[in-house]
């Protein structure tokens, strides 16, 4: 599903399918984005508003969406428009894909992380029994619409959150793309639509080649083995940390391992690592919890046969997956992040 900036595509989809649309919002996207959204479309769409928080990304939130749809007698032809961050697109996508065995849905992401990552690729779902994204399915949206002005109200921390994934996409793509990203110095200037679309296209391309993640799609996990483990350690020990902040540290670890194991150019790696450190300084608590982090790495979904398997880089634009990494090798780079 290629992303577009054209709201006309949505208007045409609604016209063609003659369907009643619903817009799923959270309280912030309802306040900051819904009025603009309706103004651009030129008509109002019935909003379904839910509270969001990672802890509310659960089946109860889905139930409330299903109830709202049923109360309004929404039929099989209904279309759900997910206007919000990654929590909204994950829950809304899942609720839509299961309501009456599946209605169409559209993502209109309003956070940078959702634009760059969550809104595309078709992964939907909810957390269950304290595990993230435990229940879900892969179902592609009909459309993904990008409107960069929505980011004007997004707090800086959330811009940085999405920017880590932009950096990851550039590392997976090319030197040219990476140097554009390394030139970003000011997050307060809203990111332009072209650089967002360019970054999204990297994920789209990889997902198209391997939609069900049998192989190449795993490269999108660059930085995520250590990143997820740091995120888990933060949660365990009650430190606040966003996904992107953890992924940024995971990218440092992956770059160092790439130097050690795959001959990635060391000075190139240092330049990138310095850039990452300036934006995402490593919190002090990280060095006190290496054991928790290592234990969490053993739980990573990408491991198999009792081996830790990571995505590393031979060079910028040349990622390899399923690289077996030993615990000692990872412990060593953890000391250096
Ligand atoms: N499906 C996937 O492939 C995929 C990929 C990456 C992340 N995710 C999921 O995405 C979620 C994280 O997404 P997120 O970071 O967007 O979180 P989020 O949806 O919780 O949004 C972050 C915060 O920003 C607020 N917000 C949204 N738009 C705003 C705007 N324009 N102005 C001001 N505030 C606004 C929200 O209300 C929320 O408080 C996680 O649950 C993660 O698992 C999914």
C-alpha cells in the first residue's frame, strides 16, 4: 500500500465504496488533528474516541470499538479510519480486521513513529498478559495518508521517538540517504513530507519483498534486539523510556557489533554513533542493568536454536539477518554504549 499525501484518494475510496466511514481517535488526536482532518475532507465523519496508553492497548479497547460499530449498526461495507499514533493504528487495524470477519481500514498517522513505522506493513494487534503485540494479525490498510502538519503539536520527545526509525531506514537504504539524515539538526522545524515518504518507502519496499517476515523483512529489526531488551529493562525497573530511544541505543550496539564481526568501516560507524549520542544520550541506569538486558535478549522473537540472532550491517545499505552473536560479544558492546 503506497503512502500518499492526497486526501482525495480517501474521498474517492469512500465515494467508490459508498461506505459509512468511522474515525478512530485518541483524546489528543481528536483535539489536535480531527478538526483539521474534517476540514480538509470537507465533511464530518463520526468519531469513535478511545483513551490511549500502551497499557490500554488491549482487547478491552477493541471491544469498545466493536460496541461503537455495532451500536451504529455498521455493516460489512463500513470503513474505519485510524487517526492517531501507533497505538490507534495497531488497535484500530485489529478491530477492523476482525469486526464481522473484516472491514476495510485506512491509516492516517499523526505521530512520527506511526508515519515512519506503525501505519504501514499491515501488522496489527494488542498486548496480552503483559506481552507486547501478543495477539494480532497481518492485514494491510487500504490506504495510508501522510499529512506532516499534524506533527506540529507532537512533543519533541515523540519526534525523537520516530526519528530513530528514520535513521534505521537510512542505514538500511544508502549512504546518500544516511547523509541527508545526518544533516538533520533541528527537530523543532517540522519534518517535511518528502523525507517522511522517502523513509516510509524503504519499509514498504522491504515488506513487499517479504510480507510475512520469512526472511528479508527481518532486516527491519536492525537495532531492535538490544533495543527491545533495553525497553524491557526500563519497564522492569520503572524507568521512563520511549521505543525510539531504546532503538537508538540498540543501533549503537548493532553498529559496534557490525564493526567487530562484519568489518563495517570503523570510522564511519563512529561518525554515526556520535550523531546518535548527541540526540539520544545513554541514561545512567542502563549500565546498572546489563544482566536484565542480556536476559531479555535471550527472549527475542528472532532467536532460534538457542542462539542469539541479530541483524547487522556489512555496510550502509547492506544489512544481513540471522547473524549469530555470542552473549560475551554483546556484553562487551553493552559496556561501550
Ligand atoms: N504495527 C507496527 O508495525 C508497529 C511498528 C512500530 C510501533 N508500533 C506500535 O506503535 C505504538 C507506539 O506508537 P506511538 O509512539 O505513535 O504512540 P501513541 O499512539 O501512544 O502516541 C503517542 C502520544 O502522542 C499523542 N498524539 C498522537 N498524535 C498527536 C499529535 N498530532 N499531537 C500531539 N499529540 C499526539 C497520543 O495521544 C499519545 O499520547 C506501540 O504500541 C508500538 O507497539 C507498531
